C-alpha cells in the first residue's frame, strides 16, 4: 500500500473502530459481530506496527473499553482493569510462549480459563464485607454499580474471612435466562437484546436495582486485584483461595504445564463450547507464577503475561474492507 493510501486507511480505521467501540462499550448495542470488529482492529494494529511514526495515544489500539456513563458515580480503580492481547491460532499461541520464555527464566506453566462473554466488574471487600462494585469503564475509571451487583445471588455480601480484598470477575447472563428475557421483551413489544453479553451489561448499567434483580445474572470471579495480609505465589493458588473465601470460580479451568497442553485445551473448547449454559468467546491463558507475571509487566493496554485465544467465528462473516462510517 502506498504511504498516502496507508495513512488514509489508518485514519479511517481509527474512526471506525472508535465508533464501533462506542456502540459496544458505552451503549451496549453492537453494530457488527465481534469477528468483524476484531478483523478491523487487527488491520489497524498491523498498519500502526508498519508505520510507528503515526502513533497516537488516542488510537483505539492503546485505549481500553469506553467512557463511563455520566449518570453513575465514578470509581477510580486501585490498579487498571486492562484488555487482553489476542491469539487466533495455535501458531499465535506458540509465538506467545516464545515471547514469555524470552522474558522470564525457570519453569513456565499456564492457567487456562474459559473467556466468559459478559461484563468485567471489580468487587471491593473491607473486613470481608462487600462495599463497592464497579464496571471496568475505560480501564482507569469505572461506574459504581454496587446496588445492581448486590442483586446477584452468586456475589457474596460477606466472605468466610474478614479480609481486605479486591477481586475481578465476569458478570454474565446464562443462555436460558437470555432466551426467556427476549421472549418477554417480544411479548411486551420491546426491542430485544442482541446477545447475552449486551443483556448482562444493559441490566447492570441502568439505575433500577429491582430491574437488575429480575434478570437472573451470575458471575465467575477470575482474579485478585488487591489483597492484604496473605501471600499467594501462583494464579491457580489465588483462585483456590477465592473459592475458600466464598466466591464462585469457574470449574473448567486447567493448569497446563506447556503450550501444547494449552492448545489441546483450546481445541477441546472449540468443540464443546455449545454445551455450556453460558456464552464464552475464547480461552484466557495466563502465565501461572506471579513472580513471572510481575517480571513481565504490562503494555499500555494489556498484560504481557496473558493472552486471549479467540474462537473462529461460528457463522460466515463478511470482512468489512470499505465499511462506511455511517453505520
Ligand atoms: P478482551 O477481549 O481484551 O478481554 C478482556 C476481558 O475479558 C476482561 O475485561 C474480562 O471482561 C474478560 N474475561 C472473561 N473471562 C476472563 C478470564 N477468565 N480472565 C480474564 N479476563 C476475562 O476484552 P475487551 O477489551 O473488552 O474487548 C475486546 C473484544 O470485545 C473484541 O475482541 C471484540 O470481540 C469485542 N468487541 C466487539 C465489538 C463489536 O462491535 N462487536 C466492539 C468492541 C469490542
């Protein structure tokens, strides 16, 4: 591509990805499928890699999520809630493994988890009591949705220990609840939700907790954001501790000793994802040792020690090459 043409396409893509992100993250009303969005984002990443001189810190490639909605109190996260780099094939995963091994020494093993398709939330507990829950928002500042989160039965209001802890998890709507909700919406002549992810996000990002309570939401907690008074040395040990405290964690996770085992885990779930009572859009792979995670650190947008393997799209999608901005 000629330089002038490349610059034009880069600016077009930035605008387009930004606009699609606004519909998805802020309005909870996606305009295109995830696979179409990912294809556009990847084209943009490749162009930016090719022309580093056009770097912009406003580009959607370096920003996480979307602005918090103005009618919620804002919550500043103690540490950023980031995005994840993507892998689309076994070779991408082997590249990830190579990068990891260039950065750390010693045995590397991986925690593999289902990537639940819902809304990332942070839950803060003081002396074991749930005091605040927030959305990821733009990664730095989220929305205070404590009242809505308190209506989710799987979120403990008191833990089994009087601990100060912040945890992160994915709030989601089970497939069955989503289908039932859309039947009701249709009967009431209301607009249906596009998918369980948007239904969950829409239920939690509105002001009436009574409405959230009717939506039959659940949660899987998948990380410790902050913890006082206890040391854990690996991700999988942290997850066991979360379970002891009373959190709902996902039982399908596996601790893999090498990347080929990780690949086998992703292949298994490509086949089996349809059997789950909730939607997943991939597998999250995390370097298990926390000292390794610390050593590897973060880019502006995502941890270097984790990656999301995205499933191949289930339906055939048209890759949007010349998509109009008027979508
Ligand atoms: P991401 O794909 O970068 O992944 C990070 C998120 O994964 C976390 O915030 C968390 O919510 C979730 N997650 C689920 N299970 C997890 C686990 N076990 N461990 C850690 N995290 C877990 O998320 P993102 O940055 O919000 O969004 C990027 C994706 O969203 C895109 O790849 C695209 O598929 C979709 N998207 C779609 C559109 C659209 O228009 N269709 C627009 C924007 C984004």
